[in-house]
């Protein structure tokens, strides 16, 4: 079955630290990859997406992600996190049936 | 533009009852998808509707059903509720479906007692 794996369940960082959240997907067909963020009490919001082209994708709020086809990976990065980045982050891949397959999420806690 | 609206926000039901959840997509969006979110399983796909037709269905029992109306609004129904159905049910809309990102609502929190 197609799947998306997120390496970390909970990450705790201090403000200004760099962030990298791992994501691996299993589907080998057409690549549609996404990172969503869910701030406390809010709905899921799209951070960035990759369909084709430059494998380094820039999203909102200073986030970026790198698509590495050979590793089936789509890791999310931010050079310097802020307290306001505290949220849960979900990686998703579009499966063969067209629906999005989500990873189980990574909770990020940023200490001020 | 108004976002995706889900009603009600919270529901408490008892085992064996049935429940209907509602979703109004972003204006102009024709695709509506439903997901179940639980702490243990994360987000799991329920079904997707496009222009009133179910286009895709996840691995949920037949107790879970849905429909979409001509104005793109969607409902999902769960019959014979079980304790394990307690979850946050999320609705998402997209402009065209397959090559458009999903826009999520705030969800309906269902508690089954």
C-alpha cells in the first residue's frame, strides 16, 4: 500500500535553531508532494507543494523543501525557527487513485 | 473568498446512532474530499466527490457514506456509530481535484459515547 513516512513524531527546538523534518513517500508514479501545517486550534494550511521542475521548492513563512527522487524524500527545512512556528506539520503525497496520502505528522515545539 | 465551512463544529452521539456532517466548499471549487483524523492513525482518506459523483473511496466500511449536491456542498453520513468513530472529520475542497492543492475546513469533532 502507498504510504508516507515522517521520521519524527515530536521535535523540540529553541528559537533561531534550524529545522529539518524528514518525509519519505512510497508511490513511484506522477509526483505531487505537499507539506501542510496545522497551528493550534486552526485548520490545515498548505505550506508548499512540488509537482515538477526545480526540486528546491520555496513556500510561505520562510519554509522550503527539497525533492530527492532517488531517495523518495521531500524534507522540509527552515533556517531559523520562531516561536510562532509551533505547530503540527504533515507531509502528503498524491496516490495512484488521486487522493492525498498523509504522513502521521510531526509536532514542532519551539521554545522562546 | 470564504474558506471551507464545516458544520457542526462539535457533535456528541451514542453508539448505534447515525450522524450527518456538512461541508460547504470554497466558492467555485468542484471537488470535495473527506478525511478522518485521529491521534493514532493521522489523516485517513474517506472519499472524494467531483461534480456530484464519487470519484474515489478510501478503505472505510459501508457505514460511511457521502454525497455532493449540485452547488458542490457535500454531506457525509455515518450510520450505526461505534466508539472507534470518534475523530475529527475534515472536509477539503479544491478547484479541479487532481492537480490542485486541498483547502481544509476546521473540521467536525465527533465524540461517540
